[in-house]
């Protein structure tokens, strides 16, 4: 970015505060729309993941034929076909895919929670270690709740995550924009 003499990057961003607020409002509205229909938001999330896997599969396939040794080409082609199959499955059966993704998310939360609890336990003499422990317990409990509600919660859980993320980003950008304006 080329700036005029005497203009800092911060003042350049500050003058665009309205764009931050506008984007925040759009994201907040999208978050509300997603929250109003969690199943559709879940399907949209699954389609997004499916499209990324299809693109990844195509890239893997192109890469496979750049590899000169036959043995490596076969493994890259098989990897590409697996990506492509998973991506197509997301479009053919988004409910099954959402169940698989929800189960993977539950497992990831359980592992992350356990790791955070272990880390907190190891930092026990340090001040504030209880906050780390509490965070780990909450994360692990979220994973446990997801597992206990599986597969029924698969129909709305990914949509809830999407709605929450859109709303939080929206509020954050609105607050940031107004903070820039106030300076």
C-alpha cells in the first residue's frame, strides 16, 4: 500500500470505519438468518466443506500426474479420489456428511479438552492455572455433549456454529468500526 507522506496505515483504516460497521451488520444479519434455520445453515456448511474437498481432490489429481515415479503417482491418485469421493458425498448426502463432521468435531473437542486439562494440571503452581483447567473442562464437556447427542444433533450443530461465528464476527466488526470512528 502506497501512502501519502504524513499518512499512517492506522489513519487510513480509521477513515474507513463505516465499511467495518457495514460488513459487521451484513455478517450479523447472515448470522441471524443462519440461526433462524439451523438445518439449512448446517447443509450450507456441509456444501462448503464438500466444495473445498472437491477442489482439493482436483488439485491432488493434477499433482499426481506431475509425479514421475509410478508408485507415488498411484498413491496421489488414490488420495485425490478419496478427496473427490468425500466432496461428492457431501453434495449427495449432506445429512450423513453432517453426522460424520459432527462426530469428528466432538472427537476433536474431547481431545483438545483433555490436552488443555493436562496442560493446566502441569502448570498448577502458576497463578491462573485454574482458568486453563476450566477452559479445558468446558471444551471436553462440549465434546461429550456432542457425542451423547449424536447423530440427532448433527442436523443443527454445524449450523449453530456457523450462526454463532457470523454473529460474533459481525459484532466485533461493528464495535471495531465505531471504535475507529471515536478516535
